[in-house]
């Protein structure tokens, strides 16, 4: 097994299995925070694009600006 930066790659019988090695509760919590944050960002981006297409250019830009300000604060 080859470990680099907490990730392990195991190859057996032509199959690749990835596993994440987490050393502490804090590391696990940080990993989950990153996963949830990415999911929320993708969903928010989709919603922003849909809003932009739905309400028109001027209102869409205002909406997008508000979303981006909110994202930067969090």
C-alpha cells in the first residue's frame, strides 16, 4: 500500500481501492467540513446560474452578487 498525504491506494487483482487514513477526530471533522462545504458550493452555484437565467441579467447579477457576498462571509 502506498500512502501519501493521508491517502492510500491499494491495487489487488486489477482493482484499485482508495482509502483515506484519518489520524484524529479533529482531522475527521475537518475532512467532513471540506466535503460538506464543497457539496453546498456546487449546489449554490447551480442555484445561482438558474436564478440568473430565470430572472434576467440585471436582477440575476444582483442575486449573484448577494450570493457571493454571503459565501465570502461563511
